[in-house]
C-alpha cells in the first residue's frame, strides 16, 4: 500500500507539473502580446509627445504662479503663513524655457530680480514688504521663477522606451476622456557617470490620439543645493489632437533643501496658463473678407445732429481712452473678452442704480481681469474685477459692496486721465503694461469712494445683507499679514491701503485719508457678526479657483457649475487658500486655428 501511495503521489506531482508547463506555455503568448501592446502604446505616445514639444514652441501663453507657504494650525489643520506671486509670458521658441516677466509697480528692480533669480513680486509696504527670495536664519532660499513654468514639459529629450521603463497601471476616465495610466521610471545605464535629470511618476494617455493629458510626479536626481518639487500638470483639449497645458498644482511638506535640514518647504502652488490664441496681434481675415453694404434707407435728417455737443464729445473722448486700455489688455490676455460674467456684474450695478434713482451716462460697463490677486478698479466708466476677487467673494451682497466702491469713483467723477485716447500711448512692450497704464486713485479719493459706496448700499436691495461683506472684510483683515501678494494690486489701488504719500514740510495729511494697513470699506465690518474661523456655518470667504472657469484657448470665462460639497469641519472652509485642481476633461468639437499666438508687439 505504501508503494501504491508513493506511485499515486509521483503521478499526481507529474500531472501538476505537466499542467503547470501547459499553463505557462499558454500564458507566454499572452504576456508577449501584452508586452507588445504596451510597447505600441508607449511608442505612439512618445511620438505624440515629441510633436507636443514642437507645438508648444509655437505659442507664448501667459503663465501665473501663486504659492502659499503653510504652517500648522490646531483648529484648521494648516493655514498660510506667507505667499509668493509671479506673472510672465512663456516661450519655448529658442529650444529652452524663456520667461518674459510682467514687472509690477511694487516689484524689485530688474537687476535685483535677475541676481536673485526668484519670483520678485513684493507685498504692500504697509505690511512690512515681504520680498520673494527672503533671507532669514540659516541659508537663503527662494522659488525659481521658471521652475514652475518648466513643468509644462515632461522631457525635452524624449519620453521614450530608451530612456524610461513603463508599466501599465489601469484604464481610467478623466471626465469624458478615456485614458491609459502608465507608471514611468527612468532607466539608468551601467557605468553612467553623469545622471541627467529625468521624470519620475505617472502619466495619463488619452486612447484616441495617444496624447499625454495628465502628468503627476517629480524630477530626479536633484542637483546639489536644489530641490525638485512634485507637480500635477493637466492638459486641456483646444482643438483636434491639440492638448496644451492649462493647470499645474504643486505641493510639498517637510522637504529639506539641504542635508542639515535648515530649510524645509511646506507649500501649495497653482500655476495657470492661458492666452494661447487671443494674443495674436490682429485678425487679418477682416482685411480679406468681402463686405457688401446694403443701401441705406431714407433717413429724416431733421431729427439727427451731425456733430456731437461739447459734453458729448468729452464723454466720447473718455470712452475712447477706456476702449484703448481695455483692448490693449484684452490682446495681452489680461482681461477676458466680453461675456456672461460681465452681464452678471452689470445686473448688480443696475440693481444699485435703480434703487438709488441714478441715470449714469455713459452707462457703466463691467469686465474681468484674469489674474489671481484681489483687486478692483475703474477705467473711466468701466469697472474691472479680478478673477481672484470673484472666486473668493461668498455671495451677491459682497459683490455689490465691491462694485459700489468703484461706482463711488465714477459718481464722484474722480479723475481719469484721457491721455490714453491717443493710440501711441498703447505702443509699449507687453511686460511694461502695469507700469505704463496708471489708473490708481489717491488715498483721499479712495476714502470718499468708500463713503459714497456706503450711501449707495444703504439705498440698495442689499441693505439688509451687509453682514456678509462685513464678514468677508473681517476675514481679509485677519489673513492680510500672511497674504501680502494676494492683496497687492497689479493695476489699481490695493484692497489694503498702503503708507500715505510723503508730505512736504508744513503739509498735513488730508482729512479722511485711510490709515496705513486699513481695509477698503472697513466700516462694513460693524454690520457683521464676530468672525469665528471654527464655525462651519459661517462662510466668510471662499477658496481660490472655485467660481470662475476660464477657457485657456480663447480666454472666455463663465460661472463654474461645480456641485457644492457639504463641509465636515472648519478645515474645509479654506478662505483665500489654494487647493488642488481636477478639471473635467472633454474633447473639443471645433478646430483650433493653425496660426500660433504671439505677443502683441513682437516683444
């Protein structure tokens, strides 16, 4: 019996072994087929990525990076402790990353910025001027201005099988777009003396044209004395087979810049790219289109004046100056084309006008500036609000408070320099726009506009809802010392008033001039309940990026239709803070023009 048992065991073992070899023989072709399929996907993706690098050299989009350094908070988890800002135009035309910086009125001098080679924008003087590239105890540190811009390219040499190992992870939908998810690891050759910097992370490849639509990871290895940050880049479909970068989110916590651990990075940053098509110098099709004018109907000349009256001429001259500024800024990609958001703002303005029995001529228009810093200003009878301001305002009453302040400037007829009606005033390099167009008001004019705004609001439909803008201002006052760059205006007067202008000997500061560091419309805080950051039900301000959605190809904007998410704790409120970005990807239905965007004057 023992012999029989042994024989059965041997036979069973032989059968298992035979089955295993048969299974291995069957799976071998499957593995080979799978490997071949993966290689084909990678090769098609690599070819498309090489085409993408060439395509990016045709465009010069605007690039805005806003960064908040974070610190622990017992009640809120983490809150900002400092912020950094940079706005530029990106060019890859010369086989490298070139950045044309937009110099602001409060920026460091060009020579100082070049020496530091960091983002050079500074904070409001009243907030003790925080410079980007600050020096404290331990080594100096800063953020390279072009470091975040470089995250638009994964590998200029090539994202190929010769340089990387690829591993299939899964298939995944990003919005309406089905993608193939791949892990990417750099290959290191034996005996390689100098390791070049390569990507390490994960990519998402759409499965129709095999374009990379999302990149998540970092670069490795980091040269001595520097650190590569992690980043999450999203590309948006802007035409058939045309996927271009629109959003980059970066975040670090506890990353040491040197072996001694003297400097630790703890930040969140958003980089946005737009203006791919709108910054072309002109629409030449207007010169080639055949225009047929219909015969004019018979007109009653007795009811028409052939010339404008002196007052009408003055107003038309002012309107021409307004239009010149707005047109120049729109061609730069700084102001969105007219659209539905403007109409929403103009509806609020109309509500205030009607209840105050106002008939303002020329009519008040509204436009949106596409940058993150919180600012509003008036260009003659046109009110401009920034995207960041609209993102963070919690409701219509708060919006009405901001608009009423600018209406105060208009109704009080504060001076608007009509020199911009001369077209030659608009002929300057793109990067000088914030220095060449000066539309700031004096501190006394700002105080008078505050008083006029309070009067308008008391007679408006929002008079019983002024606690909301008061809470917004209280939250802004609380965060102002930590967010100087968010509150420093690019164009107009900052929301936080700076130091008063120097007076000559014997002169006094005009009565009513706001105190340094005070907020615009500060009196509204008296209408608000006490600010409680830990109260989940009290929403004083919103995070950045939650209200306005922008098309990075056309610069057109719309109100975001994202579904609201219930708050679980006070940590979910995140007023004025940066968050990750998850756009809903779709495929475009219209063809993108073949011509690439260029700066408006060849600069």
